């Protein structure tokens, strides 16, 4: 079961404050609050060590719901609230997408779980076919141009080619590391050379966070 961390609850508060608490009508506000409460109830932690922090965050949420300013309440939080939201809001849940039929075919062809492919896409591009990183990784599964070329991709932004190639590469990494999903994900993110060099998940914060977020989504 997915365990909600304080950072995730902070993100929920930010999302709720930005998207729902300034709704123009009572119906919109009720719907937004209901969605927030549903998310929260699904992922409530049972870890006693964070109960007090959760209570504090809950108090802040209640005050925000009453119309208080988020910025004015930030100093009451046990953690610092960031003014910006993450590019990918990952709660572990993946809804149906327009690419499920492609993902299903890729999963069957390369013998890997559909949900793992979807979890990678969620983290890599949030299902944006035109996503492109500063390093040049592109498309739904954020393929590097050289990797895409090696895998026979002619149009890196084509959903079918991108998902099939990305799934094949992920399958190759799973085979390389004897089915170890975490190592395969680390290799997908940082390259197999770095995984081999460090004999495990590389000590890169980006890669470690990446593996954790994809695994949370995959197992959630």
C-alpha cells in the first residue's frame, strides 16, 4: 500500500489551494474539497512518527478552506511549502489514457507489466507526446535521440514508435538486471553504465527520486 509522506501531503495542500479553494461557485468548491478529501483518505499514513505533522498540516488545510492565505500559513507547517508545484503530480494512481491500447500491445510484445510502462510514462512526460527535456530526451517515454535511433525510431514524437521503443529498452534493462525492477528503472534514468559502475542504484538524487516515484506509482 502506498504510504503518504509529508511532502506528498504538502503537494496535496498546494494543489487544493491553487485549484479548488478559489472556486467561483459553492458547487465547484464542494467538488474540489471532496476530491481532496478522497485523495487524502486513500493515502493516509499509519506511521506514528508523522502523526503530529499530519495533524498540523490538517489544521493548516482547514484554515485554508476557511479562506486564509496559503502564504500566510506557511510558517505553521513542519516543512517549508514551495510556491511551485511539481511538473508531475504523482499520487500513485494512473487513470485510463489515450495510449492504453499501445501500452497493452507493448506489454505483450516485450513481456513487461502494463502498469510499469504507464508508471514510467507518467514520471517521464506525464503522457505529453511532445515533451522534451533540456538534455534532448523526447516524447512520452523521453527517449534520447541516439537510443531512439538504435531502436529503429524514425519519429520520436510518434506515440506508437516512442512507446514501443521505450518499452523494448525497459525490457532490455529488466533482462540485463535479472528482473530487478529498481535497477532497471535506475538504468532507464541514468544509463546502465552508471548502474554497473556503482553496482546498484547510482548515488544521484535525481535517479534515486525517479526510482522511488515510479515504484510508488507501479505498486500503488
